[in-house]
C-alpha cells in the first residue's frame, strides 16, 4: 500500500507534465520533424501510469515465491500486448502501437490485482485506492487536454491540471517523508546541477 502511494505521488506530476508539454519536449529535444511522436508519447504515458500502479502489486507474487501465477500473468500480458499492437497498428498506424501499450497496462492492472487478491488476499486500503483513483483521474484529464486544438489552449488547460496536481502530490510526499528529507534531496539535486554548493 505504501509503495503504491509513493509511486503515484512521485509519478503523477511527471506524467501530467509529460502530457502537457509533450509537443514542446519533442520539438526541443529533437526537432519539428518528430512532431508526430507526441501522438505516441501520450499513449505511452498512460501505459507507464498502469505500470507504476501494477508493479508494486506484481512484486507480491515474487515476494511470496508464487512463480507460476507470476509467469502466467506475464504470458497473458505479453499475448494481450502483441494482439493490441498488431490490431492498433493495422487500424491506427504507429499511434496504435502506443495505444496498444496503454491497453496492455489497463489489462495488466486489472489482471494482477485480481490474481494477487485471489491468491494472497491482498487489496488496497481505502486511502491507497483513493490516491490511485485521483492520480489516474489527473493523468486522464491531462491526456484529454492533448486533444485540444491550438498549442496555447492546450498548454493553458494542461497547466490548470499540472499546477494543482503538483502541489497536492508534493504535500502528500512532505506528509510521508518530512520537510527536512525533501529539503536535503532538493539540495543534492541543486548541487548536481551546479546551482548550489554542498
């Protein structure tokens, strides 16, 4: 439960930022020729959110040495992934591959949660479920803004999602880790960037 909460609190602001700034990031890091890559990136970000949600649950199977359940879950996920990518690329082109990745993790979250609950009695606490649902809602809302026409409108609407999500997640991290530890981490980060001295 705690791993899932921390993963969401750390990943959601980055996921929302990646969605909101996808076009800018692609243009800045590569060139305008890669503008189409932002179409794939938006789906990849959704898939990564599913990965972040599912992996702390899947680790329970490994911790309990439930090798067969883990193996068959992974095989099922691989088959679904290949099927979705094949179908997606035939219907939607390269963007379908990204959508297939998102579809894989939608399937995998449901599958792995069900397997672990059935075999080991694990389920999220209410507080964990709420954080997962709110984080998912925030990422989906940012995902929706990527379909808005016009870069200025897209950035404006995305920022309306990004700023409060970042504040809420930072507060959640401070509550769990403590101000002093976060301050020390930020100082180390600034030192590595050459913005401060140790």
